[in-house]
């Protein structure tokens, strides 16, 4: 059986007026006119078929029906308020699952999560590294950090950062019979690749370098592995500014030459439009974007902000 409920606005007007015993003060509390409160109460009385107030010259009194009705209405509002607080408090705390590329998680995100924990101790971030695009409808994921053009139908996408690509290597490779003092010196060194071997070809073209086979050298399916191989002195990597930043800052890598290639795509913080306003998601989105923008101020020599 369908519930026969009076309009919520009429109940709010009655409860406020009964609490203050004044239409004027009820109107001030609800930010409406006194006439609106009077109209709402009159409509409620007509719907219920009872008189709730005795209207005197300069005062307002509850009738027996009004006195009987008020505790129940007030209790209902209190329960709604408590339930609302519980659900919003839950949505502001607890586990937040973030899907992210393994390379970005390892080389950029994880080292910063301590600062998020300090700012939001009630939110426990669960990092779910994956190369696949998350299906928000099927997977228990709150938001994702994706690498692409920023166009995913039905999803909100906030740009996190763009990147630059430039050669990096271990400081040890600057010594020896073939020091890396000019781009042409790369012909004497091993090139390290991720899945996009085309990046080296594009960089060598931009640098005007001939005689270097951009296809040679070992490859890795994960960009963080390319960076780690460079740290170990296995060759020269075409580093991505966001992923190489920590190793550059620590001196484990050095940036070669003064030629950078802008990446064609960017990192985005992505979530369904329907959940974009949830407190936990808002907190993480605002924090991670602020981290990206503040990268250079936190010792990120490669930048990484827009």
C-alpha cells in the first residue's frame, strides 16, 4: 500500500512554526516569507482535516491535535537527519579504490599517498594497478587515473597532468669512452623502450640525429621498468617527466641534452558523472590535482604540471 504522506515542505513549516510558536520566526529559519509558512500550514490542516494552531492576535498556540502531531513529526525529521548524517559520514570516510596504471602508481602516486593520508586520515586509499580501462558499472572502483585524450563517454575526466619525453640515464653512463655530451652520442649506447618504440624515432627526428637505429634495444611492457633499467645503467631511456621525476630528484638519473618531446596524451582523473560529487571522490580528486600542479615546488625537477 502506498504511503499517504503530506508534502515535505508543509511538514517542515508546521514543525518550525510549532517549535517557535511563531510563523515569523519559522519563516526566518526556513528562509521563506511569513505568508508562505501560513499557506503551507493551512494546506496541511486542510489535508489532515484538523486544526493544528490556535491563531490569536499576537500569539500562536498548538491545539490538542497539533500537540499530538508535533512529537511524531519532530521524531521523523530527527531520524531523517540522523540517517543523512550516517550515510554522508560513511561517504566521507572508509575505503576509496583507485584504478591506476602500474607505472604511474609505482613512480608517482604511491610516494605521495602519505600526504593524502595526513590530510584525510579517515579515507583509506586502495590502489588497484591495472593497464585495462576499468568498467565502473561492473567493478568495485571509485575512480581511475587514465592516460589518453580525456574523452570517455559518460565519465567525468579532469586533466591531471601532461608530460614531456626526454632521454635519461644513470650518471655512470656520463663517464667512459663514449660520454653522452650530444644527441649523436646515443649511437654508442643501448636504447631502452616501452611498448611505444615510435617515441624514440620521434625524439631522434626532433633532435636531428641520423645514424641511430630507433628500433634497437630491449623493451618493457611497463614504463616504470624502463626507468628502473636506466637507473641500473642498462642503457638510455626516453623518460616520461612524471615517471622519471623522483629518480631525477634523487640523482639516480640525469636528464640528457635540452630537447624534450611533448606527449600526445595526458593523465586524467576519471569517474562516473553520477558519483563525481561524492565527498571521498572529491577529496582525492582535488588532492591529486593539487599534487600535480605543485610538483616543481615539491622537488620535481621534471615538472609534470600543466
